[in-house]
C-alpha cells in the first residue's frame, strides 16, 4: 500500500448529482487497490460521512465477492427486519427469484444486487443461496423510501422480485456470504470514516496527537483486512480497533467544535451509522473472547 497518499490533504470530490457517477470517479482512483485501500481512498475523497460510508460498503462487497461487476451494488438479505433464514420468504424456483427485501443501499442508483433466497427442497431445513440480480431485469422493482435520519444523502429502496432472472453464486448463502459480510462491512466502513476524519483533521489543522491517533487506526485496519472475516481472531482484533476509535470521541468532539460548524453538524448527524451493528458486534466479541479464553478447571 502506498501510505504517502494518506499523509497529506487530498481534494475531495464534489457532492454528486448522481451517486453512480461519483462512485465511478472513486473506482478510477482505486485501480489496482485492495478493498481496504479502496475504502480508505473513497472515504478521503468523500465530501460527507454518508459518501464515506458508501465507499466502505462498496469495498466490503468486493471483498466478499471479488468478481463483482463495476458500479454500485447492494447485498439484500433482511426481510421484515429479520435475517433468520427460516423467516425469509424470498425463493428461487423454476429459474427465477421471487420475494421482497427491506433494504437496497444506494436505492435506484444500484445496478446489481446480491439477493439471499431460499432454495431448499420441500420438507428440508431452510437453506440460503446468494443470487446476482440486475436491477434493470424484468421482474425487478425498486421502491424508493424516505431518506433515513442517518446518512440521508445515500438513498435506500425496498426490493420486489417477481420471477426475476438470477445467477447463483457458488457457496452457502449464509456461511459464505451473509455472515462474513457483517464483519467485512464493519471493518471497511469504519476505515472509510476514519479516513474521512483524518482528512478533515489535516485540512482543519486539528491537534497533531489526534491526527496521529486517527492515522494509526488505518494500518491496524489494513492488517485485519487480510484475515478471514469468520475467524475469532479477526473479531477480537476488529473490536480492539473499534475500542480505540471510541476512545477518541471526546477529542473528536472538541476538535469539531473548534472548527467550521458544517463539519460538526455532518458528523453529529451521521456518526450513529457505526452504532447500528453494536448488538451483533457484541455477540461476535463474546464468542471470540470465549474462543481464546482460559480452559475450564
């Protein structure tokens, strides 16, 4: 990784009229980069925390599935706020996929989707596979929803599928895709947002110790990105980076309060995007601690 790119201020891309055009510019600046570097570069180029989140999310998708096509994509799994395979009604039958999903990140700007669907034989336990669906295909409907209180500059949509054509990805939908994506998303989004904050720290001349503490999180994230997202060690190390970042919050608040109010408003509005997965992170951490704990007497 060429760390020198991150050590000086970088001119942000302007806020986009269309998300796909903005992401195309980010991709052009990340040719040949690994996914964690792409997340961090996208975060540094982002004009808002929402765009930094989007860069991290897209990088995580490509770490999950390296064969992802260009352009914006989304992983669609949740149904009625549940991720349990037994609760999912979306199915692949007779060459097409039908059902509904709660969230499509990037909404109508997404060009391709990875959709979790059940495909077990009748009478068997629920089994998930992941299917590639093109948003322009017949039987695919994206229903825009009102902007979220967090990252409102990133649209979302609901997905409706009516026997839409789909291509299955090799592997188990839950163990190989949905479960590891939670960890990959946490890592890549955190790295993108830390990079956004570090760029702001350089531009606004925040105290040097805060600049260095933010910068120091990025090599740690890069190392964790080389590990399996399913390994207990990965969850423990990621939790360590998250704890270090949380410890910076008082210093971040003070630095933001001393500068242009625009940046403080953006961060105060969008910082809670990192809190959405706290319960799942706590479960993974508890399991990782148990895996490395002392043996019972």
